[in-house]
C-alpha cells in the first residue's frame, strides 16, 4: 500500500470524502489517505493528524516526497486537538477501535462545528460509535462492511441530521448490527455474525467445562446474545 494504491479498506473510506472538502484525517499514520485524496481531487485541502512521533515523521516525509506540502498540513497532536475550530469540513478516523473513535470525537467535538461529514472505520466496537453519533445529533447515512486479508471491517458515514431516523423500530439491534448492514445482509455481514456466534458458543463450552457454578448469570447473558444473532440472521 502507498499513496497511489490504498488498501481496499482505505479506498472505500476515501470514496466517501466530499468533493472540495477540507479533510482532517485523524490517526493518519503515513498520510497515505490524504495524499491519495488530494492526488485524486477528492478534497481541496487536508490535515494529517498523528499523535505518535514515528508515524508523524513518516507522514511528514510522505507529504514532502509527494510534493503536497501546500495542500496537506501534517500536525502532531492528540485526536482532534490538531484542528482549529471550524477548520475541517470532513473528518476520517480509520483503523482504530470503536471505543477510541468515540472518545476522540467526544473529547474534540467543539472542533466539529463546520464538519459536514464523518467517515469512521472502527476495527471493532462499532456499537460505541453508533451510540456516540446518536447522542450527539449525527445521523448515520450509510454503512459498509468488507473483508480484507482475513479481517472484517465496517465503515460508517454520518452527517448532522436526525440521529434516530435510520433505526426506526429496531434501535437495539441497529446499534449492535448496524441498521443499513442489517437490512443489506451481505455475505460478509452474515460471515461476521456467524463467527461471533461460534465464538460465544466456544466461550460457553469453556465455562461449562470449568465446572464453576458461579458463571450461570454470565452464561445466560451469552445465550441471550446468541439468540439475538440467530434472530437477526434468520
């Protein structure tokens, strides 16, 4: 992967960047995504934010080597701290856990005043991201699930709007499974949740084999989760 050819995961993230936007890529690593976005006219300007020194230096080097220092500002800082209020109109946060993504958004939400679109790609814990979006007035507009190199990823696209609109009468399962993903029921979606069901069954088998009688409440909770998965996949 490089700034000319992204991974499939990041290509799909890039496809949602609004034309002419000012993009903030948080946790930018080598700045491949903003370099790709500028080179393909997906955005007008970009900020590559990175908190770790090594990736920050890699991003600086990448932007200089591609000659994009006029279009891309590389900044070191924690999450949305790298932004001025109202500076960005689109934000991408990819390749992190959902809990971390939600905490980055919460900690820096005053920086989102002019942001028209959030493009979020949690590796795990997408429920935490959906919950934050609802609590902060962001409407989920689209979702995508894909598999690459044996790993399954979700991409969530949100804009300011009616946060409960996509969930209708399926709020609880929508948070867990994704309202759009649940409706689409793609092969990757089914594979993900079949794997999760198998994992939960394995945990129950290990609990039963331990002979620990204090695990009944936990066991029942896992069985409840399995029933929900079976209902969604039915």
